[in-house]
């Protein structure tokens, strides 16, 4: 006697042929995109967009300033100079490759009181107001 079979749709996550779980394609693509973005870090394009948003400057003006700033920072590090930059911290060259264009190992030390330093600067101000008579 032959047995009758009925086909039912597979639920998400059910095993497909070969014993592998079937995954929704859209969800998998979103996870892969997030992983790539996290691994890539902050790129120049992203930095430019953030600076434009923070300052309200034009993309062209911001690009020139950011590129010049990064170039000067790179030159200072190549010379073995330390950087002391509020918002970033203290950066120094821990090790530098001996060949031209060699890799550098940098040490970054961020202050523990970053929020306190910002509050102090905001309270004190840079200059006192002149007396108006």
C-alpha cells in the first residue's frame, strides 16, 4: 500500500536539502553590510561627511582642510613627534619601520577625564568681556 504525501511550505530557518538551514537573503545581506562597515572603520568619505555635518561647511572646503590636517599629522608622526590633540588624546610613535614607507606602531593615550576637561573649557571661556561704559 502506497503512502500519500503532502508538501507543506518550509518555515524560516527550516533545514534545506543537504542539512543546511535556509536563511532569508535580505537579512543575511544586512548582517554582512554591518560587518563590513564595522571592519572597515572610519573612511575618508565618512570623516568628510561627519565634519560637514558638525561644522556646516562646504564639502570642498572641509575636504581641503581635513586633507591638509591629516597630511601634517602624518608628517609629524614620520619625524617622531608626538601629537597632543584634544578630543583624540596623546599619540606617539612606539615603533617605526626602518625602510622607506615602513609601518609605524602608534600608542594612543586618551585622558580619563575627557568630559571634565570639556566642562572646564566651556565654563572658563577664552577671554573676559570688556567693561562697557
